[in-house]
């Protein structure tokens, strides 16, 4: 494949700010820059990155005010430069590409949460996804279930123009047993440990995890729960209340990306218990790579991505989740066997595999 001039647009990017979608775009940037000329446009939030190819745009960081400032600067940049490929990360990052009057562009759609009526009261979210999806030359997404859902909710979008790219894990995600033991001592943890790492959003089911932990602890008194991640705007007050109410839960807050593998290794079970808006689920794959078995909600995306390499529990059922936790903690052989089997399975989630598929999509786009 000839060397291309590629522009990636992502409102947030690690290590400045992180979520699953942002980590995915960081991964494709790191892969593509080894083979092509790549410019990544992103907002400047907390950290000055100073990396070749990454342009951080100054934005107004108040709620919703970032959108016009980010959009205006991306539009100006795109109009003043020429690229073979312009690729936006999610609808909010793709909107300025569309408003720059680009006739051809690629967008990535990670999930369709706003199409679940109860999930979002802001109709503009649904409208924006639909607008971007119908105008894009092609769409990449992170699971076949989301690919089919895009086609279902937006029948104008040709299914042949939607491509599934599973996400991938960085090579640093592997077991760090010695560092994990030191971390447990630092946190004052003794006994088996449940771990959740991710955004604290209503649909992530963190409250159900806490309830399940409290139930399971009646049978396993030395059980611990560690919760890592920051609350979104809507969950800030609830999160602060949890910290006051649940004194035996260790709320870690933001965990730097470099420390994530050690936290994953520390857990006896990693739990992810969303009940909506999951397109892939990167954290359980990362946890498995670090040697920690997973209990996940039986969301369609988790079923597709994890298959039989995790225990799947119906969402919003803390009692059932607690039963599975107790049973799993007491069965060392089952946990060990699951992790050994899963190590072969997760080898498909490498950046070489994902990057090659993306380059093939770019090749089709250029024809």
C-alpha cells in the first residue's frame, strides 16, 4: 500500500483524556504513523502531549462549550490542508469534518446508546449519529452487533459500507504479580479482590456491582471491592454519596494508563456490568491479558467479543451477580482454567491484526 496522507480527528486522546473509543483511536494512530503520514487533531484538556503528528487544539473546557471551539478549529485546519483520508472518531469528532464540506470521509461509531429511548433525553445525540452515519463514505465499528444495529436503525446506510474492526490491546497488558502484591499492600487490601475500572456512568452498572459485593461479602467476609475511574457529569453527586456511604469500597478515581496493567493484575475477578451502550468492551479484554478472569453482563457485544471466555450474567440483577462472584471466588481451578484458555483467544486482539484490516478498508475507500 502506498504511503497516504491521513487526518484523524478525535476530541479526546490518551494520555490527555481516556475512554475506550479514545484508546482505540490512539492505537490506530500509533499503528498508522509507522507506515503513513498521519496528523491527529484533538482537544487540549489536561496534558501537553508534544508528540509528532498530534495537534492539540485549545478549547473552552466548560460543559458543552468545547464543541463550538473544537469544531471551528478542526474545520479551519481541514480546509487549509489536503488529505487522502479523513477519519473521525465518533459523531462529535466527525461533525466538524462534515461541516467542512468534505464530500468523502470515514467515521467510527462505537455504540448506539442514544437509540435506546431511556438512555438519553437529548434528541440531538440520536440526530447527530444518524446524520454522520448517512453522510459518511464508510463506517467502521467495533463489533458485528453494532454493525447490524446501525443498519437496523438507519436503513439508508448500506450494510456493505459498514466494517467491523474489533479493538486491540497494547503489548504492556500482561501480568505483573510482584507489582500487584505491592499495590495491594499499599491499598491495605487482604483477601480476594473484585475490580471495576472504567467510566462511572449510570448505564455502567457500578451501583449493581456494589450491591452484589455487599451481598457476596456476607459469605466471604474478607472480600474487597476496588472501583477505578471518574464519574461523568451526571453521576458526580451520586459518586460522592457512594464514597461517604460505602466506606469498605476503595474508590481509586482516575488511574493513569501506565498503572492500569498492575491494577488489572491485582484483581481476583474483574467485573464489567453495563446494561446499555456497549459496542466492544475493551477493559475485560485488557483484564484477561493481565491474567484476571472476568464476569460481565450478558450484553450482546460482550457475548460476541468474549464468547465463552468470561462468565456472563444478566444485567441489573445484583443477587445473581453476587451468587456468581461467590461461586467463582471459591473455585480456584475454574478461574485458572478460564484464564489459561482465554490467553490463546485474546491473541486475535492485536494492533497488527486491526491495523491491517483498517488499511484494507482505506484501500477500498480510495478505489
